[in-house]
């Protein structure tokens, strides 16, 4: 499937599953939310999750994006880049997470509390870079 066509589809949908690889090679899947810029899917993740552990060891991943019709979907192969873990409410990672929130949800009612929560939750930014696509999209 044409990558550009699949990315147009992904820009219009949000039902998403990220697949990473466990140490023994078995897949591990997680429901995630993303923001899309070109072929880069930005995802907010927590440091203590299996997907982050898997991605630190092996950055290869797949992203499945579905419509409400189970037979209309796009799948992406790629790699994931991980930011540092948020360490301070005013660090660059938290700034990225603020931008992520703003783009997806608008303004927060208490940015200071949000920034502290990102540190307390040990949040970081995962950027999935799509290199190819498969799927079933309508003509």
C-alpha cells in the first residue's frame, strides 16, 4: 500500500494499536493515542510500561490504525525514538508533552499541575516513524 495514502487515513482516525517486540520475539500490544506529523506519530508513554522496555531494547514496531469498520484499516511498520523521561516540570520533555496535550485537547485548566503530573508519572515522548504501510482502504 502507498505510505502517503495510509498516512492520510491515519490523520482521520484514532483507533490505534502499537505492537512492540518482547525479548523472546513475541509481540506485545498496547492501545495508544497519537498526533501525526507527516510520517511521524507522536505518542505519550509512561516509563514503567512494557512497551517502553521493549522499545529501549528494540526500536522496531508496528502501528495499526482502524476505522469503525473492522475491514478498513492501515498498518505501519517503522521504528520508535524515545525521549528522555520527564525529570522536571520545566524541562524540554515536559514542554513536548504540553504541546502534545494542546494539539490533542486544547488548553489545560492547570498547566502547573499537568507539568508536575508528567514528572510524577515518569512520562516521555515516543515518536513512531513510519517507513511502510499495508492495509485495506476503500478506493
